[in-house]
C-alpha cells in the first residue's frame, strides 16, 4: 500500500487520528467531534463525495488543528473560538509569518506564539 501524498485529501478517520481525537471511555478514535465542529464552525468545509463521505484538504486540517488547540489546550469556549475565527483582522498564519503546516516549524514554539497573541488580544479588549 502506498503512502498518501501530504497534500492529498484525507478521510474523516485519518483526520481524527491526526488530531488524536479519542473517546475517553474506550480510547477509540472519535469522528463525532469533527462532525460536531463542522456544524459549529462555518469555516470548516470538507468535500462531500460518494454517499456524503467527508474528505479534508490541508487548509481545513490546519483550521481543525487551530480549533482543537484553542478548545482543548487553551480551554476556550466555542463562542470564544468563533469570535477569533470570525475576526477578519486576526489571521494566525499571517501573525506567525509561517503557514501552520510548515514542516520546518517547531509546533510547541508556534503554539506558544499563538498563546501570546491570544493573551495580547484579550488585554486589548
């Protein structure tokens, strides 16, 4: 079996695995969270093909990584994340000067920068 290209569309199961979305009860992958976030965040737009199967491109996966970080790691509410995502002036990729999918970037450093940006935005309000 050949390995998928990095830019290839990924299935909902592959994305759940990439985001490490597991049920706490049994440790199995949970795709429900992705479908729930799709309803909550209008920016998430997977391709729907073949009997409404979802396929995610790299841009959508990057968005899901941001949402997961803000909700799970930073403890923000869905409403708080919506405000950030709907703020046209706030673009994480632009503020960090690198695309979030840049393979040469250190994820912990990037997440720390995101945290600092969020704190500064909170202070300004």
